[in-house]
């Protein structure tokens, strides 16, 4: 029986993909995002295709926003000749400094169709500051 050349090409791509993942280079993917400064809030829109809502972690510390996503997937493929089990692990994260202080207790986030939208209401200027008289 003659082997299908397309099966050989697919096998080559599978091996190359696994080598790339095992090298650690696949873990250094970046998250594409937009930051929109509205009058009373900052909106951060991040592309995270292929992740589920439970895979995401969003946190704010000071003026630092961190978005992280981690996903592990496994699948079984049965053929007449063999069973092959493949696992993939994707992990991405991105931190950015916000242009102003935000009201942490009023931050909201929504995730739909691979797009995360984080809305960060701005804090009043000087809300945590004290005016100091100079003598």
C-alpha cells in the first residue's frame, strides 16, 4: 500500500508544531490590545481567541493592569492503524501601566467571542491626596 504524500506533510507539520511548543517559544505570545481613554473611564480591549472565560485572570495593583490567560487542551484521534493523543498548553499574559488612577471596586470585565473588554472608571483627581500648605 502506497502512503499518501499529504499524510506525510501533515505529520511533518505536527512534529514541527510540537517542537516549537516544547522549545518554550510558544509561551511567549503576546496579547494584542487597545486602550481607549474616555472622559470618565479607561477601556481596555484585548484579543484572546481560543480561551474560555474560566481561563482568564484580570487584576489591578496600583496603576498596573495585568491580563493573563492559560489553557490546556487534550484530544484523542482514532484511526484504523493507531491512537494518537496530543496535548497543547497555551499561556499568555500582558501588563500595562494605566494613565491614571482607577476606582478598583467599580472595575468590570466582559468576555465574548474571544474579546475581553475591561472597563476601569477613573478616580477623581486628588481623591487619595492631601493638599499641603507651604509655610
